[in-house]
C-alpha cells in the first residue's frame, strides 16, 4: 500500500496534512472535574498525532449542550487551559488538531442540565435513546421546545466556543451537525415540527446549522471551519437528499474548509439506505471527508474514483495509536476492548501500544 495517495500530503486551508487519514471524533468520557480535559488526554491525542488531522471528541459549548457524563467542555477558562495542553502535545509531534463543537439538544438528562432543567430541542419530542449519566445508562429526559428568542443565544454560545478553541491552540473547529444532536434535530423533520422560521421547509430546517456555521466561520475564519453531517444516521428524515444537498450547497458557498460525512448508518451496511454522496460532494465543492467503516482498500478505491479527499477512521484509532503506519505497512490492527471505550482512566485509553513498542517487547 505504500506510495499511494492516501499516504501523501494534502493541503487543507493553511495546513499541510502529512496524509489523508483523519482521526474521527470519539467520545471517551474521561474529562476531570469541571469537565476539563486532563494530562491524560494530552498523552492520548499526542500518541495519535501521525494522523493527517485529528478531530477531537465532541466538546460541549455550554452546560446546556452536555448529554453524557464526563465529556469535556469548551466554555470555561479551565477547560481552555486543559485543551491547551492537548494542542501543544499534538503540535510538538507535528500533528494538526481541530476541536469538535457539540450541543446535544434533546439527547440529555436533567441531572446534566443547569439547575436540573429539561434538555432543549427544536420541538418537545423525546427520542428513544439513552445517555450515560450517574455511572449508568438512563433514558433521556423529556425535552422542551426552544423559544424563538432563545436561539440567538445558542448561536452565540457556538461562536464563543469557537473563539475559545482557537485560544486553546486548535488549528480549527468542526461544527457537530450529525448523529442526532441539536443541529441535526433542527435539520430533520423527524425531530423538528416548528412552524416558525426554523421549521417546515428544507430552507427553514437548514437555518440553524447554517447560522451556527456562519457565526463560527465569522469568528475563526471559514478556512478553519468544518462541519460534520450524517444524512441517514441519527434522527429519521423524510427528505435527506434534498435537505442535505441544500445544506451542502450553502456551506460550500460559505467557503468552509471541509464537509465531514457519516455515510450510511453507523455500524450498518453501506448499501441499505439509498443516498447519493456524489451529489452531496458536488453541491459542496470543497474538501470532502468520508467516514464510516472504511478500511484501506475501500479508501484507496474511493480516492482513486475521486469520491472523497480525506478519510476518517474512528474506532480503529482507539486501539491503534499508530494507525497510519499500520495501514501503510499492512500490519494487522489491534482490537478495541469495548469495556474501556467510555469512561475510566489510562486503561484502554493511553495503554494501547504502537507497533514499534510491540515489536521491541
Ligand atoms: C458515542 C457515545 C456518545 C456520544 C456521536 C458524540 O455519535 C457522539 C457520541 C458517540 O457523535
């Protein structure tokens, strides 16, 4: 596999990525008190710095934006200081890292919300899903619909969080518009029954993600702004192609750095749901990051076809800190221990060895 374009540099805005392999955002629930990423997070990310680009785990933009215990935030000075150790550690190894900006919307629990309030959503529709809170899985709490005049405050929270990310030394930010969280809840009609300017038509349901992205791009620069979407994952939608073609086209017009697409359903077959990612890519027109169950053969084949520019890998990066080297040299991948993905300490986080360590043992 050596010598193919997957392992050659790629220009993303002002950055030169050393290869086309991206570490996808991965929630690991190991933040410390005050939802501050600890020294252990700096070690974890720096171990993975040979990725062309790292996208951090989701960081909530506010307390209201949190849906799981021990996820890190990006809204306090202590959190900025914690993340600074992460970015310094990654940069000192020659890597690049974006922060993922996250608001969970209705996927939360009153015990995580300010003053035990209801989680917020476009509409008061409770999803059939669970969150990890109080050290176990619990049904999400009944959400309440956001008032029209609350929406600018959330856009402002995203904008401030983006500024905080740059203050913490990140190379850019990714707006989390995927996997059933707030911005996707607005975009899809399975979770949005509003009758104001934020609900109804394709254009109205796109308004929230577009306003948030425009605010973030105005704050940190379009070339340092990416967006992640999952047209057929997360919330159900009756018109995903029309909805996300429209969003992709508008995001393309903003000149943002990349569109990061969860293709098909997470963990599911790539073929089940009909959707044209080629259309989406054409509408967007800039760097397209493909995600979901890729292996090196599929990535090479899609790259050769011109179907994507970069490829993100999630779970394989958990147990393979040197994933790029392993893919390049066709070394078998280590398996993830599912018991240590979410929460805990160093075990299953920073103790997966690189090949060099394995071969010296
Ligand atoms: C797994 C567990 C908790 C959160 C996502 C942020 O799916 C997540 C997530 C994944 O985007």
